[in-house]
C-alpha cells in the first residue's frame, strides 16, 4: 500500500481530441498509479441442493482486489 506502480501494457488511450487504440497494445504508453489498498470483496454464498435427495452444498468465496489511483498517463 502506498507504493507507485507502472502499467506498461496499455490497450487504449483517450484524451480531449482523439482516441488511440492499440493493436493489441500501444507502444510507448504507460500509466502511472498509486496503490491505495488491497482487500477482499464481500462474501458471495454459493448454495446448491437437490430436492428429495438430502444433498446440500454451501460454499463461500471472497474475491481479492487492489484499488489504485491513476496519477499520470503517457501515450
């Protein structure tokens, strides 16, 4: 948390005048970002059952994520 990250694989860049789309990536484009936090989303409950068969299955899953703040975009 709090460290700077540079994303060098950029798919497209849009500014006030034009839109640049890579094929598949834009050469020389970079996005500089700052990591704000790493956390996990709310739990998603998976519940399966088969009626009349006494079969029940309950599972939970929490997806991890990283929240970043974009500082600069170079294209």
